[in-house]
C-alpha cells in the first residue's frame, strides 16, 4: 500500500483537518498520479455537510484533479511516466451496461464509482478524493491534459467545465442562438465562456450587479439583474433559445421558463437541496422543455479538455494552500471567490 496524506472531514459539522491514509499499489491497468492541483467544488461542501444524505466519514473530498503520472501498471498504454493526467468525478463504472458502452459512465445502470465518498466495485474499499498528495486510478478513467494550458486553471474543468460543456453541446448551442446563464459562479462563468465560444449571444442572470464587468469580460453581451423579476420579465420574456441554470440554492425556476421562446429549452445543472415548484403552464404554453444534465462521460470529458486546449480556455481561479480549505468553504458559501478555489497540493 502507498502511504499518503490529505485533508478530510471527520463529521458533518466540524472543520476539515489533516488525515493520513493509504492508496493501493497500481494494478496492471492503473496509474499513480502525484496531484499538483485540486479544485474546490460546491458539491464538496454539500457532501461534507451531508446535505445529500449519503456522507461517510472520514471523507477526503476533491474531484477536480490534475497532476503528473509517477507510476504505471504493466498493461497501461494511454500514459507514460511524466505525463499530465486528470481525474474528474468518476473513477469506475460497471463498463458493461448500455450507458457505459456508449460512453455515458455517469449514468451507469449498475452504479458508477465516485472519486470520493463512494465504494469501489469490490463493495468494500472506500474512495478518497483529490485533497491529497496522490491518487491511483484506472487509466480508463484518467484524462489526458493539454500541455499548452496553465495547469492550475485546468483542474476545475474536470467538473465545472464538463458540467456546463455537456448540456451546451448536447442541445446544440451555437451561432445565432440567444442563451441565458443563471448564476455567475464556478459553473456559471464556464457556461458563459463555452456558450460565447460556440458562437451564441449570452445573457447572464444574477442578483449581483457587482459581477456585471466580469460577465462582459467572460463573453456575455449583457447582464440582467434578477432582484426585480417583473422588470426583467418585461424585457426578456420569450427571447431565449436556451437557458442553463447553474444555481445550487433554492430559487424560482418559473421566472426563467417564461424567458424561453416557443420550443426553448432550460437545463438544470445545479442541485438545490429543496425541491422546486413548477407551474406546468410555463411548459405547456410554448412547448418548452425543462431538463437536467449530470457532468459527462469519459469520452465527452476528453473532448471538452481537447476543445479547451485548442481554444485556450481555462477556469478563473484563486490558488490557495490546502491548509486554507475551511476558509475556502466559508468563502464559497458566501460567493466570495472568482470563480473557483484551487488547492495547490504541491505546497
């Protein structure tokens, strides 16, 4: 076994603290990655606080992982020692169901294996995430990282990037379309970057007028402040082809459904812990679609990384030492980060 260390939550109410644990030695198809950077996702906070009801402790969060390959198994063909590699939200799946065979491992019919707070396919071994010095993973669930990008800005692409890229690509967002992005945080700022890159005209919906300059810098054409719903409804009703809602806090979806054109689509990627109320008439009158999307499979995540490499797209981040993780959680909850914390695991 490989001895390592990281930061863990030991219960749902206390702070994260240093934690020593072990990783398995690489099996024939595994690679060992020395972690350089790990992003801090809002879902890490949901998990640590057990807001989704499935937390197990001690928990080492982190599923936005980039680093260098330091050891490979005897059958590995995708990587060599020294390569850059990334790990996102998944480290395994059944690999045999229809969804896995089509590259949608996130929808594995037999249960995918999360990078942390999960059990390996043996049903016994727990997974620990990227708030740590190293990780061992099958090469099938590791991603090749473009070498031209600033590595620390790549880490959040493994969740925030693919979570927004996937629905924009799946529903065919492109030139000539008017796209709304609800919320300008870790997910929202990537949705703006991608939608703009795909040729769409982008409007950001936010409660924070202070984010207007950033919204325009990231690629939006305008920002609409949502503190006066009646006013923005007058301006934006029936104008949008596609809306991506990135907000994880409870909020009124019906307002944004009214912004859609006939046959418009609104996709949810945030996961509030309170079920929303939907006025069905907002869907029926206009033949509108309300859908959801969950990260992306391994092939699509690689596609996203390759696209980012080609178009020089990374996340806007604030780099911090791992010892400041509890501060990062608090500031994330207060929306006090532009736009993703990344832990410098080398420090």
